[in-house]
């Protein structure tokens, strides 16, 4: 089953109650909206228009239709962590469910806001028996920098060439008109170790111990991310009834 454009696919559970319990002021969504408002207030109108055009280009690229969704089997992977140690999904699944978070890179303020929000809830994820990993196409030196700067205590993995992101179907080419905007500002080729100018969607997956995707969030808009409380509820839903 594939994901409709810009929609969240979850297990057949209602998370609306969770959303009501999490006030807007406390939510990741509110933090992201605040960041977006700051950018809109400071950036030239031409720049804002280019980024909006870029979001629509992502939506039209076909990546949302290609992205893995609920019920799909998660591709196995082994990736280097920030300190160089190899991390294998199969090994993590032996311990319980895994939350996989794809992010664009440490240069992206929206990604860093999301990483910080997940870090704040890490004890709750661990109490629910889940392991959290974040994956970007950045080389280990940069993932290490992100982990240290954001004070992350979960694994931050380096997916050179976006190979794992590609297996999950969440890679898209940055439109040429945005490459022209980004290239003078920072060296994405240096951060990735290649000059392909591809990025992963800011996708979040929950994978059960059998390797099946039970929750998926993908969106064409890089400013929108899975709410940590909703992801946590998806993890908790995997526990036996008596353990909830």
C-alpha cells in the first residue's frame, strides 16, 4: 500500500485523542510553525516563492507515491554511526520496535528542531521498548557534529549516496532552481561526499520486531514532521494489551 501525497499513514488507530492532549504550545508542530514564521518575516519574497515552488516540485516528483508505507517490509540496512560503529537494523529489531527518522542534514534548522524534540522524548521511547535512529546522507564527520551540537543520545547514522533512503523510496532530486540557491551558501557535495544534489524526505517510520512498517509519515513539505507524541503512541500500540 502506497502513501497518498502529503498524507500521514498510520496503523488503524485513532491518534486524535493524543493530538488533543498535546497542546499546540508544547508540540513540535508549533515549534516548526514558529521557525517558518521567522523565516517568512525575514526572507525576501522571491526566496520564499522559490522555496514554495520547490515544495510543489517535490510533490510532483513521484517520491510520495514511491515511499514505503504501512504494511510494507522495511529494507534491512547497516550504516555507520556518528562514531564510526556499524549499526544494523536487524540487530536493533531483536531488541524491539525501531523508529527510523530520515532528516536532510545538520544544516537544516527544521531537522534540528525535530531531532531535539525526539531527544526530549527519548526516555519515553526507551521505556516503551523502542530504539530510535536518525538517518541523513551526510558523511560521519557531519553526523557526529550534529549529534554533539544537538546533544543527541540516540544513533545518528550516515547514509552515503542516500542508498537506504532510496530503498525506502524517500529520495528526491533537488530542483535545479534550488540548487542555484543552495550552492553558493554551503557545499552539499562536501557534506555528502558526492555532487548529486539529492535529499531524503523528512520521513518517519515505526518498524515492528518482525520488520513490518506499522506507522509512516511522509510529506512533500520539509517544514512538516511527525509529531513525537503520535510516533510514541504508534510504538506503544505494538505492546501486548496487558502491557499497555
